C-alpha cells in the first residue's frame, strides 16, 4: 500500500486523457465538431486536467464552482479549491452551442485540436469579483488580471476528454512526468515524504539551499519546472534542465532529487496560487511544497509572506500537502556562507558552520523545531544580483561571483547568452 499522500479529494487520480488506443480516432472525430478556440492559459489547464494534476475535476467549472472557488475557495460540493478553472467563448459562438452539445477545443495560437468538451452550462461572470478574490487587485497592469479581463464573454462548462497533450511529451521527453508517473518514481525510491520545489528559473545558490533544506526535512525533493508560457526574458526549459542537471550531479547527495516539468501557465496570483501549487502537488504525490518569499508573486501586489500566511487560514482536511515555509535565502559574507532571513550563522571568533549544519538548522526553523535567528547583518554583507543585472553580466562577460551561483551553472547560462548573439 502506498505511503504517499492521497490524491486531492481522497479518491484515485482522475486523468482525463483518453486511452492511447482511442486517441487517433477521437481526434479525427473531434475535428468534425464545432471548434472552440482556447487561450494559452486554457490550454495549460486542459493539459493539467488531461494528466490528472487537477484531480478530482472532470472538466471546466460551472457557475457555482466558479463562484465558490473565488469567494470561499470551496466547490459546490465543499471540496477545497482556491482558483477557478474555466474556459470561455465569444457570445455568438456560445449562443450557437446547444445544451449537451459536444464541441472541440482547439489551441487558438496553433489551431491544434486537443480534446472535446460536452457543454452542460453557459454563464457570464463578475470579472471584478474573480480578480479581487484571486489576485487581490483589479489593476489592469497585473498579468493575471489582464488575462481575466481579456477573456471572451461567456464561460462554457462541462466534462472534457483530452485526445492530445500537444508537443509536451515529445519536446520534454524525460522531463514531462504525469502524477501517476511521479508517484511511481517516489515509490520505487522508497520515498513517502517528498517536497516539491517549484521553479521557472535556473537554480542559483539560494535555490540550491532551499532545495537542500527540503531534502533534510523529507526523503527527497521534486524539482518541478514550469513548462507553460513564461514571461519575456525567462530562460528556456532545455537550458534550465541542463543547468539544474549540472547542479544536482555536482552538489546534491546522490538519489535525493528528481527533476520534472509540468505544463501550467503561471497566473501570478501569489497566495492563492501557492495554495493551487500545493493542491496539485498533492496529486503528484508530494507531502510538502517549498513556499519561499513572495511565492508566485509579481511586482509588489503581495506582501513577502502572504503566501506563507494564507496556509494558516485553511481548515483541517483542506489539503494533505503542507507548506515548508522558508524566508529569503542568500550568501552572507559575515555568516561565512548561506543563510536565510530567519537563520544567522555569525561564527564570531570561531570557524563558520558547515553547509550541513546550516541546512539542518534552517530545516529546524522551517519545521518549527527551532526558534528563528534572523540574520543580523546588513545588506552590504549579502551577495544579491537581480535578474536584470545578471543578464547584463552575461551579455558583458562579467564575472558572476560563485557565492551567487555555481560555476557549472554559470557556464551553461553563459553559453546560452552567447548563442543569442
């Protein structure tokens, strides 16, 4: 019997991808149906439904589930769900669809048909309510708000069947793992406590320290990369994979980290998105989610620890996957190595502690078995480089301090930037 956390809702995983033997014929039939163009966010949600990451949903939400997810983070049946998963259509197209009609869903950018939706409900939404609830703002500059405000007028709801996962399984072969596959990987390793570490960036020293804290708390860490649409200037997934492989191979204990990817598009919903990240990591089999400073945030819309604090608002039974709350991490020259906002390692007149000692203490603070000891040193002692400044340094072939990032990672990134010309 599996020792991993249960899928969300307590039942079995519910992948909506048709059996392989049925996909080719299903796709051909879908191409004969009325087509609904779907946005990049809707494509990513369909792919998450297909792989079972959104278990136990069986399709796109109706009005009552939409409103419940927005207002009190509960579906109509009482199940915890922090962000609505919806699909929208232009009014005229929605009007042409009969109740119970099966329609095809096609990627609006590529035209590729991905699956079918049986429409059992059509409804309009209060966009301000959704944005205020999910993003805590209606500011049109917020990228998530922009998506909601730009979506067509009518939401279409009903069960879906996916017949394609698009290019993802082939493009990201060896990285694209579905929840049933990660669960098998964990079980084969004998892991029961697994921490998910979300990233859309190459891993520098601060990310490495966070992941190693997670390994100290759990049996291993799932380094889980975002493969969906990213922001301009983000590093492509294949480059991130190579850089992270170098980091894991050279600086992690063997057998403690698995690298994988999943097809979600970031919403930048901060605290609410942190909850969604924990929910679907439960489906992947993870007992913990590393929640750092300003998790899934953008700009200054959220406080640095809002994503920590929102977990304290949950009721018992909402989620099995628990947050591993860790403050900002950095290399502190005065501490003589890596530290966090809640861990100080001033050696005084003695030798600085080892990396293992730093990780162990930070893990104790993160799990509440040791009191926080905030780093008391000023910003001038800390090695911090913004993403913009880091790109400038690569472009100019400046030396990036190894206190900020491992040399093997920097070599991969320098080669990437050199290839951009």
